[in-house]
């Protein structure tokens, strides 16, 4: 396996940003570090059975808080993370002006044939679905990963039945390269089998 994506340089501390400052921007979205004010919405998202349909369980408020802490700690160490996403075009649909979830880059913390690697992922609140936000933000994160972090390859994965996320992966130029059983999900669970996508910088 090509592990070259693990050699990407960390961002200089001066570029690490502070809560509220947009580190990445698109026409409609701003991606930033997490703020305390994001917690209530994030807790609500992770207790929504629709948002968590393709995850093994809903998250408790404590688990959501711990998740934000891990994403912030990961940013401090690596200079990228699953970013908090705001809609910056306040007239664009019902989610205008709101914190809508996360999109970004991360390193999976489980063992598989394609790890260690960098993945791209997203999770949006229900009000932000169907507006193209995940695709828009993910394209910018791929650009950042290849052009600024110097990654050679980025992966993404989801439970096999999650066709919505798989379509986003295809829209951003990724291709399916296989399937695997997620080691963090017990045998017999309908979500254990995952589909794996990848994209290299040369393909974009």
C-alpha cells in the first residue's frame, strides 16, 4: 500500500486559526475550528435517527462532546480535521446562516488494508440535506488536501447501504476500489460491510 499520504507536512502554527475564523471557503460555505456554541446543534444531530441511520447507534451528549474534543485535538496535532461548517450565504435555503455539521479530512483510527491513510468525511444536520453542501465542501477539502497538504491519495468509506454518501463520493471524483468489514462494528450487524472509495491528486 502507498503510505505517502502520511508524510504530509503539518500546517505552520500561524495558519492553524482560531474558533470562528474560516480556514476554508466556498461560494456558500465556511469551514472552521469548532466553537462551544456548536455543541447543542451537534448533540441534536447525533441524537437524530435519520442522521445516524448508517451508524451503529445514536450518540449521548457526552459522546458528542468528546467527539468535538477529539476533532480539535486532531487539528492541533495535524493542522486539519473534520471542520465545523457554516452556511455563509444567509439567503440560501432553510439552513442559511446556520452551523450545519462537519466536512473535512481525518486519519482513521482502526486497522485495515488501506490504513494508515487520510480520509474525507462529512455529517450534516437534516435541514442541510439535498442542497449540495456536502459535495461543495468536500471538493474544497480535496483541493486543500492535494494542493496545500501535499497528499497523494485520499480515501472515503461508508456502510454499504448508504447510497447517499456513496453518490457524494462519486460526485467529487472518487472511484470505488473495494469493500471491507469495519473492525469497529460487530459481526452480524447490517452496517459492518463498508464500501471504500479513493481519489488521487492526479485524477482531479
